[in-house]
């Protein structure tokens, strides 16, 4: 595609426009909270009580809705490559705001399932994918750092908003709370993202990371401005499937822990007020380690960091049943924040790191579908504990070795330089 001049808005804003993209995407990530497990989990007890549904039934609805909602992500990814993130965020963001408004009309298991389907597919899936994609388009040399900053949106939202939403629930009830959330998205967030998002910098004669013209640079040319492997090429590598396995493991275990957070800690002996304190250290440490790991990814192989991530999740699964006191709850929140921050930075940048930017939407969209399906398995897997074994603890401890195995394979892959000859094509 031939280069064109930067838009008037891009020209009026000082410096590299990618920083504006990053700031907007950070807000966009915060806006996905109503579709994230950390946001949905606040409403689970109300759904169980008010709709006369069992926790297992709600878990299964959440799981199936998450899987079905993720099936559209490969199409979303292809559309981002074709028409750009700006048009996609208008469509997806508006639909997500309407989905939140629609949650206020939930009356039974059918409407609850449809609500879960839209929240997960549009918020946790599509909107999160668009935010990640647009940042990866505008940053290359400092991609890890940029994705780390992007993770602050989700981390900040997780630290700040759950306690506020909990107060809103107590004051207005769950239905009116969803009306307020949907209105804020429709009026305050979506219009701003549409105003600021742009496609890759090469379309405007720029290069990633700088405000310099792209022509004549080592990273771009008029005929081939952006490099990278196609989805078919990426799927032929072992590295692609390694990060798929790591993402499924981290997403499944983390989502299961968050979805059943209040029930797991109640079983351990913590009341709801104490369990809610978990979100403060969790959010803060998620923010801190998203930045730390984002900076490390610019210097250290992501496969090494995957091993660290898996070790952290294994520790979480073992320690969750002991979170009964304030000290334990805060320590558990700190450890969870370390895991979540590492996961945000690592999975947010690894696919562009290894497979380039040219087809990032398609590659990341395919991966996101599998990731979301993996996150859906976590709540159901952990729910088998109290249903079949009388406690969450056996399932928590039985899940820990899965993370250990993936971590060891990741380190093995780095030591033996998996796919070294193939991946050079994306550089």
C-alpha cells in the first residue's frame, strides 16, 4: 500500500504518534474489565442467588459461552489486517457497550448464557485483541515495554474498579450496575478510541518506535513495508504451539482461580470482605510486573520468561487453599499479580516478537481463540473439586504439575533453539 501523509490529528500531536496509540489502548484495556473474569466474578454470587442456579451450572454456562464467543476471533484478526483497528474498535466497542446494557435484562439461564457469550466474546476477546494488535503495529524495538505499559490498563482497572463495583452492587444491585457500566463505555471510552486509533505507521510514511519517515530505513521499503510470517507458516513451528500451550495453561488456571475466587477463599476461611482485599495487591503487582517483564522481553528470550510464568502459576495452585488470614490473602494477591503481570507482557508481545507484524492480526486472532477456549476450561475444572471431591484443594493441587511441565519444555526449547531458521523470516 502506498504511503500517505499523516492525518491532521497526528500532525497536531507532538512527538511519535505511537505514544498516543499506547495511551488510548491502555484505556481500552481497562474498558475490557466487564468482560474479564475479574469483573464477571463480582456478579457470580448474585446470579447464583437471584436466578436460583447452581454454581456448577453457572460455571458451565460461562465456559460454553467463552468457547463459543472465541470462535469469531480469527475472523476479527483477519478484519484487523484488512480494514485496520480503527473501524474494528468502532464496531466491537459499540457492541460491547450494548452487551453490558443488555446484562441488566438477564432473567434466567438463557439470557445469562447470551450475556456471558457477548461479554466474553466482545470484551475479553475481541476488544482486548484489537487493543493489543494496534500497539504491536506501532512498536517494534520497544515492543515489550509498550505492551508492558498496555498491561497497566488492565492492571489498574483490576486494582481500582472491583472494590468500586462491589460498592455499586451493594447500593444499586447488579442490574442497575450493568446499565451504569454500559453507559460509561458508550459515552466515554468508545468514541475516544475511534478518534485516536490508526493502522500501522508505514501507511503514514513513518516507522515503528519513531516519528521518522519509513522510506530508506532498514525496517521498511515501499514494496514491503511490514514483514512477518503468515498464519500458515507460524502454525508450522513448534514455537507457536509452545506459546499456545503456555497461554492455555496460564489462562485456564488463572481464570479458574479468579472465577471461584470468593468460594475458594471462603473454603480456606476468609470472609468476603477479606477476600475482596486480594484485588488491591493483585492489581498493583500486575501493573508493576507487566512493566518489568515488558522491559525484560526486549532483552531476554520470551521462552525463558514462559518458564518463570509457569513456575509462578504452579506455586499459586499449591498456595490458594491456605489464604485464610489477611497476611495470606495479601501474599496470595502479590503472587497472583506477579503471574498476571508476566502473562500480560509475555503473551501480549511474544507472537509479534517471533512472527512479525505483517499478519499479526491473523496470527494473534487464531491464538486468541485457543487462549479463550483454554480460559473457559479453568472454572469447570476447578468446580469439579467441590462437586466430586468435596473441596477445591484436590483439583488445585492436581493442576500444578501441568504448569511445571510446560515451563520445563519452554526452557528446553530455548536451549535447543527451536525453529531458529524459520523464525528469521519474520525479522
